[in-house]
């Protein structure tokens, strides 16, 4: 046969596969089958689907159609091949089978006007495995192992088929059908090749299924061609990038409760990456997943997700404790209020950074001692003398931790360093940390800061309290009345304060302190008076005083807390059988145990 146009032409449909067009062209020109038209019997089962450039040119010449129209749904060699208006994986095309919708072929056959080659034709999109149902009738596509080039008509395809009744069409199949037959639109999924978008939808569907199972899988059961997952994923992805991001965020929040290793949350995505990382078509969506993972699960700098992580953006409580130099317990205490009491497993750095930095600015007495170069007992003396100010970090807790702001400690150290001389003075030089006279350590430190002690020396390259020495004669000449009673009291014992200091600490009267001691709620120790005085006085431990303040409350203070009338509150508590531990009197109010009030 000469390479000339056949006498009867057949128009090619926009969504028609090449083998269907070749069959209709052959039948319109009197050939028994397309195989007779295309060659002298040398065709194989795949020739019409895998036309060589030479065969493609011949078919275009025979039909009189432009070659680009005929080539539209021809399957070229390669891994990723052009197919219609997009590209697909060649492995996703059903080259050994014919897939079709029985309803469409029957509807075609019912058309009454006569056309060359008949109305029935095979839609190219049916051959793509990422489409599972008819975009018109919603029914599942039927697959048959038949060689199209040998067919005399399409009736054998329908033989013995009982089609499923039409159902509601699948949105995902409609979208991907459109992607093959028409140019891409402007939606989120349209920005990617059809095969990448379809696999991404399946991945999202697998994540959704993992939420229902309560467990992740490393691979998708049934692969990326699984229709149910793809349909579910499409309903998410059609909302755009924000909808995908929101879904992934909720997915991580829920599934993280059941997954031990954070990266395992994205197991299916990591397998997807492993298989396709060489293909640049996947990289935009892979970057989206990488960005989401970096912002929602704890990944340290240098750790590899798809690509190496450059900056940690999420912490766990232990990693935050390590990064900010705080304990796990303190981390949880600080962040409990920000997260309404329920601390999530993963903590975004953008949320926790400022409160933890603020918390790191507050030092406990042990940390203050490390900076100043002294023991916790000495820090207590400094605090009691009013040289440093301490606050309680959690007044609702039974045990109260005192905190001092870092800037105040650093300012104190800078003043001390400014007063220190590097040239050793003559005279009786003693380490300041060991002196207990002249108001004790706190009193001496106050004299130093006020400029009444000038000869201060340190031969250490690092100036701290435990390296400073002071001239004793300088101390003797300092005005004693500037030391202050608090400083003298501070020198007695780091953990003891006298009753007057306890009264001020609790903000109550002396009568209340006496009543508390008489009731056995506050233990005391008798301490010898300082040098030059005879007798002994009662002293109490600061931790016992703080514990009493946390565990007990007066009726008047309770009324203020509850915004109630004291007498009405007294009647209410009495009606509930709650009795005060201190009955009160002329100068002492009633006191209740807080645990009895719960």
C-alpha cells in the first residue's frame, strides 16, 4: 500500500486514545481491522499503543490529520512520558488491557446519526490507572485483555458485561480526567504534573486513614493507585495549600500521641521520597512536606528528613530543657499556662522561645551562687539583707522556689568587680567569704557596695566572691549603723530567721506568729544571742514559714480571694463542717488549712 491519504477520513476526538482512532479509521475505509490497515500483518498487541515515529507519521498520513493530533495519546518510550495535556508514569498506563465504561459505549451506540467509523470510541483517560471510575457515570471502569487492532468493532468489549448502575461521580476522577484532556488550570494541584498530583492525593488519603487506624504504615497498602485514598486525599487537596497544611497539622497533632519516633509520623511520605527523589517533578511537594515537618515535629539541625534540617524549629520538653538550661519540670510549669494546662508533645520554638528566655533570666539560688562564687547559704544571707530581691516562681505550690533576676545578679557582680583592686594592700587581709563579724558576709558586702570599705583585693583572673579579700582595719573603721539589722540577722544561719522577720515574711502580726507556734504549726529553734548579749531567742526556718503561708489561709484573706463577706463565708464553711485550725481571738484571726477547702 502506498503512503497516501485514505478516501474516508475520521475526526479524532479530543479524549480518544490512538488505538481507538486507528480502529475507527480502518472500519470507515473497509478494512476488517486496524491491523490490516497499518501493516502487512507484522503488528503486535502493543503497536497501536506504542507507535514508532515512523508508524505515527504513517497513521497521520493515512488519516489526513495533523501528526500532533494523532500523537496526543500515543505512549512513547521512557519512564515519565507525555500523555494528553500532561505527563504520567508509563508504568501507570494499562498497555496490555483495554479499560472502558460500559455505559459510555452503550450511550455512544444509541446515537442515531450515522458517522464514519461509528460513534463508539475508547477514551484515553480510561487507560490511566490513577483514574478508577467513569467521569460521567461514576461507575467503576471495566478492564479486558483484548488486542484492539484485531477488533472488527467494539461490541466484543461489552459481551457478557453487566454494568454497575451509574452512581455519583468521583470528584478526583473528574479532576484527573480533565488534567489529561485539557490544559492545566490555576488550582493548587494543577501546578504539578498529573501523576505527581494524583500520588500526592493518595498520600494525603493514607494519612487520613492512619488517623482512623490510630497507627502509621511505612507503605500504602495497594500502592499509590489505591482509589479510596486518592479520593479522600483529593477532597483535602482541592482546598489548596492552606487546606493541605491545616490537615497535615491536625494529622501530626493526633498521630503523635501513638508514634514513638517523630519522623515515623511521615513514614509513607519518606518512602515516597526514597522511590522518587531523583525526579525533580516531585520536589515542590517534597519541599512542602519538609517545611511542614520542620515546623511541626522535633528535628535537630543537621538531621535528615528529605534534606538536612538547617534550623531546629520544634522542641520536646527534654530538648527545650537542654537548649534553654532549665529543668523538664520547670519547662512544664512555665508553658502550662500558655497551653491551657495541657502541654503538647511537640513544642513550637516560635511559641515557647520568649517565655523560656524570660524564665532563663530568672535564676534559682543555686544558679545565683554559681555566678557570684558562693554557697546557697550565702545567697540566702544576701537575699535576706535586701541586696538581691527574690520572688517565688509558683506560689500555688507547696514548695516555693525563690528566683532572682539575672540582670540584678550581673549588676551586683559588676559593682563588686569595679571595687576590686589588683594590687595587694598592706595590713591584715582576710577572705570576705569567711568573715562572720561586722554584720557577717551580707553586712560586709553592703559596706563594700556603699563605698565604706576601700581596700578590696583579688589575685584571681576571675573575680568572684570566693576570690575577694578585704582589709580588716578598713572594716573596723566602717560605720556600724549602716550594716542594718537584716544583715546582722542574715548572718545567724542561712536557713533561719527570727520571729520578727517571719512576721514580715508572712505579712501578719506578732500575735499571729505566736499563735501559729503555739498551735504546733510552725516549729522553732532556740539560738544563742550574738556576741556581747546573753540569753537565747526563738528562730524559725524560712522553708517552714513559706510552707505555712502556702498551706494555710486566714478567713479574711480567703474572703478577699473569693470576693465574699467574711461572716457569710464563716457560716458557709461551718455548714460544710470545715473548722479552723486556729480559732482566733482578739488579735488573731481564724486560719484554715487550704486542703480542707478543696
